[in-house]
């Protein structure tokens, strides 16, 4: 047992975290996509790399040898006419995702904007090329088709899975923008095009996180636990998408706010 965090004079161990995962319904063989925000949790009680490694080991203990762990390693430089290097382009969405992508046997997807790092028994099915960041064969598309689970680990204001629903619905306040550039994968170089369903700034609408939460937090699979000063939430990805889809079918403003 290792103590990993301290909050309000209480210490939390790796065993506590694994038990929390079990309480959230995570089990052996799960496909689990995790969006991480660590900074609101309590004080880390281990050196940086040991702390990050221990958290990852807790995930793998919960999903077991038959499970698959997926984490975003988004990097937005491709949108600025810069190269996407699968080995060297750093994740811009947190230190745990950056640490994870560099581990042995972890593979990274080819999407130059919304890449993911993946490790586990179903790793290969997620390594397909896609022509659209949130379209067919994207990580979220496969996650939904495989009935995977979607976790928000920490107080994360973003629900990135909602962008998959937006593209699927061709919502009124976004449009496809094509980005071109170079992908580097070790010694291989390739020019690619990819579509990104971006927000139309002229319409002055953006996703409303409170509206989204109000919809998806009511689905059957939703579960939430407090841990070391912050929260961990989990959804069935298919149910999440169905709930947002239904609301957008009835009301095009169901998940939006004007600014």
C-alpha cells in the first residue's frame, strides 16, 4: 500500500483509489477513456513520477489484463501550421497524459490535433486513421461502438465527448475546417488533411457545461464519487451520446449558450 494524496489531514492510498474505481463500476476488461485534471486534488505524497505511475497502476489494476486505457494527448500546434510528431509532440492536456504517452507499449493515434495514447488488450482497434477529428473511426466513434466507459477524473470543465455528438448532428453553430500538414512518425513523414468541426465565431454560441451536465448526469450509467478533495465521474459513452442526441433533436440550443 502507498499513500498517494493528503486532503484535510486525511491520507488516501492506492488501495483507496482502486476501491473508488470499483465503486464507480469499473471492472476487468473495461475499455476506459479518461480525461484528467489533477490540480484540485489534495497534496501528492510521492515524488512526481512515482505519483503519476501509481495512479496509472490503479487504473490498470481496476480494468485488469483484459482492459484498455485511453487518455487524450491533444496538441494544437498542427492548427498553427506546425508538425505533429507522434513521439515528440507533447500532450497539452495534463502531466499524467504526457507521462502515460511515453510509457512502454503505449501507442498514440495519428490524429494530429486530438490524438490519444492507448494501452491494453483492445489497443489495435483504436489505431485507425480518420479524416475527421470527431467523425468515423475517431477514438470517440470507436469508444461508443464498443460500449466503452468515459471518465472525468477531477474537476474538468470540458466534456470533449460532446464534440463527437455535435459533429454527428451537424449542429448549427459549427462547421468543418480543413487542416493540412506534416505527420512525423519516427523516420516516416507524411502530409495529411483532417477536418475539424470548429465553432463558428460569427454566431456567438458556445457549449454550456451546466446544460451538458444537467443532461448527462441523469443517465442510468452515471456515477460520481468524491476522492481526496475532488470528484471522479463516469458514464457509459453510448448512453452519454444518446442523451445529448435526443436533446439536440428536440432543441438545437439544448447544449449551448450565447455570449
